[in-house]
C-alpha cells in the first residue's frame, strides 16, 4: 500500500448534547464506525468550561449531564475528510479539530478476514474504461470485447457515475444477442463481425444502461464492500471519491485475491471470520448440481449444460465420484479448433440463448462428455475451511469448486459469491 497521510480527529461537546432525541456522542460513534474508521474513543472530563466561562466539575458538585466529552480517533486523512460533513451536522455546538499524526507503530487485535488498514482504494482497478451516455452501442461492445471487460461505467462530463452497462443490460435491452463473455472466445474475425453488425443500430449507452448504479466510496473498508456485493449479488462495482467522481472499479476477484495474498504471506495467522459467519464449505455450498456421466452423448451433455443457470455441469462416474467438469466456455474453446465460421457462430448463439443449431446430433455423433471435459478437477469437502477454498479459487483462477464427501462422492458446489458473503458477514449492520 502506498504511503497515506494520517490525522487525529478531535471533537469537543457536552455530555448533554443531543440530536433528534439521541445523544450526540453515540451518533458520532455510529457515524465514524459506518465510515470505516478503525476505532474511536470517548473521553469524559471531570471538569472544564466552555466559551461561556461556566465551570462544570464533579470534584465538588456532581453535575454529570454538563461535563465535557472529547471524542477522538486516528485514521487516514482521506477517510476523515469523507465523514466530516456528517460530523458538522451533528456538532451544532462544540468544536471539531484535526491535527497531523505520525504513526510509528500500529498493532491491533485480530479481527476479520481483511487487513484492517486497507480500503477499496488500495485494491481497486484504477485504469478504468468508461463511456458516456452518447457512446454508440458498437463502441460499447467493442470496448468490452477488446479489453476483456464484463461491465462499463457510464459517466457525465464531470466524471460522475450516471449508469453502468453489463452483459445482462445488453442482452435484456436487445443491444446484442450473444453474451460478451462468449463473444470474447470467438476468433478475431468473428468478434469484428459481431461489432460491425451493431454499427447500424441507433442505440446509445443511455438507452441500455442501468441508471444510478450502486457505488462504493474509495474509503470503504473491504469487509463492508464484501457485504454490499454479496447482499446485492454484484460481481463488480464502480468506486467514487467524496465528490462522486469515478476513480476505479472493484470486483469480487479483487477482494478475494487480497484475502488469499494475506493468507499466503502470513500462513501462521488463521482467517478470522465474524461471529456466526460460515467457516466451512459445507455451510456455504449449493446442493443442486447438474451432472452427466462420462458416456453421456455430447448432444445430451450440451442440452444439460444449457439447462444449468451457472452454465456448467460436473462429470461423475457410476459411483458419483467427480471425474471432470464442463463449462460453455470450455466447449467453445475446444469447438474453435474443429469448426469455423458460421458453425462456430451458431454454437455460440445457442449458448447465448438462441435457437438450437440444426444438425447438432450429426456433428456430435460418436462423441461423449468425456471428450470435452476438463480433468482432473480440484475439489473440496464440506469440512474444508473457507480460507482454503478462497486460496484454491485464486491460485487456480476458477469460480466454482465441486464439493465431495469423505468417499469422494459429489454433494455440492461452492462459488466465489458464497465465500465473499462469509467474508462480509455482519458488516452491513
């Protein structure tokens, strides 16, 4: 992490100060906690006086409701800056001050899966492709394909987020008929043809985007970001500064990679999850897993693959032991070596939700699931710690892991979204 400026925040108020029926001191603590500040302390004076010169003390007369309170915390200057407007609204009578601080040692109790000193700004992608509301749809899709992206933020003239365009937006609004993730697997000439076909479309980014998407402040703690992404089932989110300007994008992968790297660097320190968070794969996995056998005909295997919401099937033997896995991307990559042009395009269109290609049975005749599966397969058990599942996913760059019991039989699958929900457990409250 790059060097950051730290400050100490000082807030002076009276113990009796209230805001909308609640003690200002408690509201300040809640505000600082919600902003991700690592800690704050309330100091209660035994005596003092304010600008009116009236002395209050509990040395002679016990007047606890009028004693001075000092609330202080030390944090990154950028995060303190984002919370200051809210604090000014709370402290209508009192003093707020900032002093520069040089932190010479920072140690803390273990608490949570993410390094506590990191925020979204430390792990996000800063070089973010973006478009404007007037960007033609052909240019939007071209950027997504050429740069290997899954989403593009839409910004106005002041770099404020006004929308986001994802694969789902393009498909649901008729921008494309083939998912971008599949277009990215086509040969270069086929990709170019896909983009060229869109040039005659009148659509602009504003016609297809999701308006006013959820964003994350750059100062958001990682656990809080994980909780938001898991709660809203989002794979990636735009990141903004205190003025609402786009400064980056953060993804599930970014967050999980940070945890995996921390575990790699400090293997002696176990991953500590929030109380009640699922600590093992068994509490996170899904159990409805589509399967085929080695000998399942290829045409039937492809049908089964397309019935799966996750676009993947697990290949098992007669004893339900995992022997392989098949995704639509695997099929397209392997098909590209055997078929060309319109045949490959029709196959991709089918995977994208189009009509079943004529003659698929003839083309697949004599071939079975074992011919196209990826094998061997990395698996975990229900007892596998969440931390280990994260490390395996990141090390091998895979999104899903089959879960097997002690005898090796398939019992479920676990994906990135599930492990991310465990990391953000309890961080949205």
